[in-house]
C-alpha cells in the first residue's frame, strides 16, 4: 500500500465510499482506510429519496437495482389505537434530480460492501483491516495518519484527511470536539425476524413507525428481504434501565404495548441476535479545519427516527468532495471552501435536528400534520431529505406555533399528548 496520497479517507462506510468515488471522478488521488473487513453488520437499513440523486451522480443506481434491495415507496405511522395507520407516498412530492418514486431498504452489510467496491472501481485505492490510530498534524495542519494495516504499523502522508469513521468519531475524540446532546438520550434494541406480518398492498414495504406509550418510545419495521424484517424498539435510556439488561425480554414487553405491532409480531421468529444501540445524539464543535474535514456520523448524529443517517453521509460526502477539490486548487479559495462546507452541512443537519425535536414534542399529534393538506407536502419534502440550503422551513414554524398554542391554552385537550422535550 502506498505511503502518500492527496486525500486520506478514514472509514469505508457510505460517507467514505461516496466521497472517494466523487474524488476519483474529479481526478483526485484518494485512499480509503477501513478498519473492518466487508461485509460488516450495521444498523440503519432504510434510506430516504435524496440519496437517489447521489447514487445517480456516482453511477451507483444500476448496482442498487441489480442487488435486489427492497423498494421503499413511503412511510406509515401507527398510533396506540388498533388499526390507526397514517401513510405518505413519496410520489406525492416529485424531487428535482430524482426520477423514481421510491428509495430503498437495505441490508447494510451488503450495501456498504457494494459502495466500497464501487469506490474501488471508480479509482479509489482501498484497504481493509486498516485501523487508523491517529491523525498527524504538522504546524497545526493535518498532514497524514498513523495506522495499523493488518497488524503492521504505518504512516501515510497526505494533503487532506477526512474523518468518515462514523460513530467512532476519530477526530472528534482526538481533538476533543465531540459534544453529547442530552436532549436525545435514547436506547434501542433490535433484531431481524422471519414471519413479521407486514400488512397488505403497497404499504407493506413502507417503513412502519409504531408509537409506544413510554417516554419518547417508538418502534421501526423495515423489510430487508422478501421474508426478513428488521424490527427495533426505542425509548429513553432511563426506561431501558428498568429492563436490567434483558434485551429480548425488554423488546418483547415494549413491542406488545402497541396493538398493531403486537399483531405484526405474533408469528415472528428472530433470525439474528438482539443488539442494542445507545449514545445516539452528539455533535462536533467543528466539521472542518486546516487540512481536515469530518463527514457523516463522524460529524453529527441526531436520532434514527426519520432514517436520515445514510442521507447525511452521502449528501455530506458530495459537499465534502466539492470543498476538497476547491481547496486543493490552492489560493485564497481553500478557507472559503471549508467554511462553505461547514455552513452547508451544519445548516442541513440542524433542520433534521429541529424536525426531530418538534416531532418528539408532538409525537402522537404529529399525524395531524401528516393528514393536514396545508402541511402534508412540506412534511414529505423533509422526510425525503430536502433539508439543505434552505432559508426557512415553514412547516417547522407551524409545528412550533401549534405547540405554543397547546401549552398556553388552559385545559387544551391536546396538552396531555405533548412530549416533555424542551424546544428552547
């Protein structure tokens, strides 16, 4: 493996692989270092339609179709009352640059491997089993990495380092940039199942979200193949403490508390181990600096409720590639390119953050906006991942106004249904 490159990318997940592909298309020499060996298991199996635009630009859409991933045409929510389902179809709001009315549910082990191989085919040099221990700095500027490649120590010099290490947050920890967000102290338990009853018709392959009657509780149902379904339950970490570490029992107890989910799981049999996820929400103080960028989960992660993770990774990688190409051109444009990247990415993920925050405040009242003709398409636009380079998001203002009205109106019938998450 070579000892220098123009750009070293730490991490071969979606953010790193998409970035590598964009850079190769632009003629920029890049090396992707992935500590694991694909295929690797990963949670986060449902995509949003904005990723389709990125896949088309990097020539990956045909691969997605050939892989046979389940088509995702929309989303559905289930209240705690039996048979109360509220649905949105992506075709209701056609997106610029997206010619299909669906996105995908994916087996992340397979999906991540295909993206990694696509980056290799596009011209990125890639290495698996390459654990980066440290980003090296020279005079305050990132200048390379110290890593272990299949057990052998090595240093690699470069002009740019990109941290795409996911929730490992290599630079976030090294530079002490990572800040935990106490508002979203969620905990999830999930597994794959055979025999889940998905429903009938087109909505059977939607992502299904079930409201659970615990603090910030919900569950997901995501079809992975024709037979296999990913199901996970989410609640505040303090709720999980009551389980005393009994993952499978806690999962079953929560799943039984929504009648639609209970019916869906009646004949379900787990085909994987139960896994847990915690420490959901965090943000880095900076997304860019002298000679380095952070992208995807390495920069920011909020909450998986709207399947935004892969979208943020892929779209962020596109913006990162544009900034790096400009910065490598030299001159005074380097600083402005990095500042522009940070500004664009931060503003987009903050829209996701605000959307998720008002959602948790509204929770069961969220379906009011899903069904309301004045807000339905605006909600759909956000769910499709159209959150970047926007000066305002009217529907979020309307959500906040509704919350204010309910909170300040004595005896309002909706007040008991509001969540306790603060908005200011």
